[in-house]
């Protein structure tokens, strides 16, 4: 993905690849979002970019707007020069649901976090799901 995208339905049996951020990687405006009404993971993969810093650091995002996210998807997160700081609160938002959107209990699994082409942490670890209006996945 080279820019923000809004679609009605997404079925992912392959790879959704976010291109690297444009501009300053510490700024949210440098990242992209894929907004979809419904998302079905068919053992697909989403490769996204995240500034691995403290809670709330900027990242590419999958946003489910009003529909449901189901199925299984691996998330592959590439660090965009972040220091790898500890998160102590809600973490870094990478999957969000808005306007009544929902996700199944474990729709995504972390494939790996890459920094300088080297796996540093969290391989195959489940992401934590937070309940509430903005049900989402956090790093």
C-alpha cells in the first residue's frame, strides 16, 4: 500500500504490504491506514511499519469500520528507527475497530518484529485484545 486506502471488504489470503513511511518516521502523518468495513483473514499476512517507541508511537494501521474482522492473519512489523522503548500502558495501536466494528478473540498473531533485518522480540506471540469502543491490537 502506497497511501491511505478505504475499501468495503477485504479478504486477505496473501500479503498486504505497507510501503515505508514518508517523511519523519516519528510523526503519525508519515504512516498509512487501510480502512475496511469487513476483513477476512485467510491465513494472510499484513506487513506494516511501526516506530517502536513508547505507548502511542506512530504506526501503519488496519482499521475495521463498523463491520467485523474474522479469520487468521499474521502481522509482520518492521521497526522504522524506533529505539525499542518499553510500553507500559496501552502500547502501540496497529489494528483498530471503530463505529461498532468488532474482531474475533484472536484474529491476528504477531509474526515478528524486525529491526535492522534481525528478529529482536515477540516472534509468534499473540497480541493483546482490549475491549471497548476502540477494540484493537497493540504492540
